[in-house]
C-alpha cells in the first residue's frame, strides 16, 4: 500500500516577474501585468504592485490570492501603526513588518515572492528582497518571479553597481539616474518576455522619489 | 446626588428602580471639559475645550480619529475614552478588512453601546466614565451620535457634553435649524461660537480649543492651530462690533456668509450658564 499523496494543492502559481532598482534619490519598482494559471492566461491586466505607505511600494509574484491576503494584512497593520505613532511607516520599518508577517506563517506560507522598494528615512532609494518565509536583505536591486533567472544576470551586468558578492558588503545602490534606470527596466522586461511565457502583456512601472509616487505603463508582447 | 445604601456596586438596584453607579458615571462626564458636535447634511464638526492640569503640562487629547470617515470627541475620564477609541479603531479596521468597505457609523455606535452595557451588569466591572460624541459619514449621510456610560446612544443634529455645556447647548438650540444646509465653514464658525459660550468670558484662542472636521470628500482630520486662529479672528472682529454688523461683515473674511455670522454674533453673547 503506497502512501496516499495529496491530490489537491492549496497553492497555484500565477506567474509573472517583478523588479526593483534603488537609486541615489529614487526607487523604481516594476512588474508585468499578466496573470496566468498553467498554460492559460487569466487576465492581461492585473496589478502585482501595491502601495503600502507614502514612500514604500511592494511588488509580488507567485500565488496572487496569497499576495492579495498579504497586502491586506500589511495595510491593516499600517493603519494601526499610523493611529499609534501619528505618522507613516518608513520603508525599513515596513520591510521588517513584512518579514515578520511572512515568518508568522512559516508552516503554511504565503506563496508570495516579494520585492519592497521605496525611500529610506534619508530619502535614499532602498530595495528589500524576500523569500516566501520572510528571509530578507537590503539590496541595491532585485528581481523575483518566473523571469527572475533571465532578468537578474542582465541587471548584474548593466547597473554598474558594485558586485553584491564582494566582501565587505558594499551598498549596491545604482549610480544611474532615474531615466536610465526606467529605460533599463523596460529593456529587461522586453527581453524577459521573449523567452519566459509567463511574462508579457504590459509592464507597470512605479517610481518613488522626493516629489511622490508616479506610475507609467509600457506594452509588451502578447504571446 | 447623595450617598445612600444602594450605590455601592453597579449590580444593586435602588427601590426607585435606579442604578446609582451608572448615574454616578454620567456625573463623571459632566465634570470633564466640554466637547461639542454639530452636523449639516454633508459635514460634521467636533470641537473641544483644551484643559491643562497646570501651566507646565500639555492638555489631554480629547478628539480621536477612528477612521477616515469617523472621529470621536470625548468628555469625562479621558483614559476610558482612549481605550474605547482604540476599540473603535480596531472594529473599523477589521470591518474594512473583511468587507472592503467602511464601517457604517450606526453599527459602530451600537457596538459601543453594547460594550458599555456589559459594564452595567457585571459585579466585577465599573461603567466607563466617558461620554463620546461620535461623528461619522456613511452611505446614509452625515451622523452625530452621543454614547453615554449607561449604554444608551442618541442621534443629534448638534450636542454638547462636559462642564458648562449648557451654555453651548443653549446656543446650539437657537441656531440648529440653520445647520442642515450650512456650508462647511459656517459649521466650523458655529462650533467655535458654541465653544466660546462654554468659556464664560475667557478669550477664545486656538490654543484653548481643538476643532476636527469630517465630510463628503473630506476625511476626518483635526484642523491645525493656525487655521483655527484665522477663523476665530474672522468672526471675533465681527462679534466685537455689535452695532454696524453689515460693515463688520464686509471687513471680515471674503466669504459672504460672514454677514450672517455677524448678525448672529450680535445676539450670540448669550446669558452665561452657571
């Protein structure tokens, strides 16, 4: 008698890629807008990006139902913080909260691969990258999701940041200006959507800087 | 109010059918510094008098934001008020989380009232010693409720609680018919006038009072001192020049409603309450 395996999984992967790049005084967070299941497309216009606080934006790929639940949790916790502290949460504070929230469900995880981007307390760009159970690190740039293996080597090469593998650990914030970083993001997604079937349709690009948060879109291949 | 043998705990009825502990709790509300609320069809304004223990200390916070569409002003034991505000905030957050929509005010005040009632029927609890003026906006319009320690709640067009609130109530009773269609700024001016009534001759300055507004398209927020002082200056001038009310009205802020405010301010110097 062979051990019975589960014939139902609580998880699904809705695909898609996310990228975040930190600059000296800005942060770019981008994700494609395709939502898939298996080999099918569910919709071409789904946003994976969520504004958590004034200067803090999160992009998540993976199982979008878990992503939505996670976003709601963080939004509610942020409201409580605002009532208690009379101010918005900073990006590093939100980063820790996200990590704790993910680890809280260590034994039934949120199937959510997150990148958090924003400005730190001094107005410098910061990016935090996570695994599904909350292990996180402050980095200069990161990518998650189905296209991440295609995107990350390209960013390593093009961002002119010090290598993240060097010791002692150096700040990997890119010396590029905002316009160059956005251009790079568009190039990176265009390339990823060529080879990754789960990435495509449109990119949603969110830019956080001293003047606030703005959003732009770019069309991608629909196939 | 005098001590008698039926007022030791809240679970003892008096022969006359009263719960004295609950009534004593309502006395605590009357001892707190004044809080007032008034509403129009689209806006609600809350105001309170800031009382500091001494010149060295800051004043206690008496107006709390509960959610974007709900705020509360308290009078009485401010500690109890703080705790109840935290409860209200939690309820709003949980409702928003589950239903992705704002908690209707009417439901919140019922939950609050039920919570207060529990404390009137447990031997190991005491009633909350705080009165709450809950201002909120929902699909059915603008609402102002008063929750008392007894567990009762009432809806009002305008109300005042706390010490010397009778003076404010007298003013509000005289003016309330104009509130429904009043503009937002007129409502704030009326709130300031009502607060002035409770001050009994003391000068009305923005350091002595706090004003908060919530309305259609305007999330609940507390007005900053500078704005409040500006509005005080705008009608205080009009108030001093009781004779040429028309001239004073034009001299005041650019709003045409100032003339109406000027005429009312002439009669607004009401007989002071004890």
